[in-house]
C-alpha cells in the first residue's frame, strides 16, 4: 500500500502549528491595523489645534513648557 496517503502524526502536528501561527499572525496584523487607525485619528486631531505640555524636571525641579503647534491642510 502507499504510505504517502496518510501523513505521519508529526506532519499533522506541524500542519496544525503552521495553521495556528498563520491565525496568530493574522490577529497581530489586525491589531496593528487598529492601532495605526487610532494613532492616525489622534494625529489628525492634534494637528488641528495647539498643544502645550508642562513637564517638571525630576533632577532640578524646574518646569519645562513644550508648545506644539500643528497645521493641517484643508480637506477637499
């Protein structure tokens, strides 16, 4: 009889591992797409208005002010 018809248990396990890996990579890709969408939305919102960050230096205790002013192109 032909032994090529029935894959060995090791080959079946490897096939399942590959399917599991593909599924997990697809989930990671989807999560990265979602993160990209959120970052893009926040960046678009930030670019339309000025932002000021006030930070206190942990070493000397002085206040540092950082102003970010964005400009966005008008949407058509």
